[in-house]
C-alpha cells in the first residue's frame, strides 16, 4: 500500500528495517491490477500499438460472388 501511494521502495525498506533492498522488493512488493493496466498503457503508447482492424474478406469469396452473378 505504501508503494501504491507514492512511497519509494527505499523508504519502505528503511521503515521495515531490512538490510537489503532486494529483500523488501522480493517479499513485499506485489504488482496490483491497476499497476498492470497502467504499465500496459505506457507500453502501448510507447510502442504506438493500434487496435487490430478486421482483415479484408478473402479473394475466394469475391470470386464466388462474381461467379454467381
């Protein structure tokens, strides 16, 4: 909860009295759902990923339509 509210991991380490930063990170830091959504949005924006559009219909269907006309 501290991390989600802007407290640095180093600050959390100090409050908990851990001698190693990695211990605090490995034991207490869990990625919450909102954080996952936020990081996914950043990746999407950074990579400029666009929504996949529907592919055009296959040429075979167009050929079938022409034959039936």
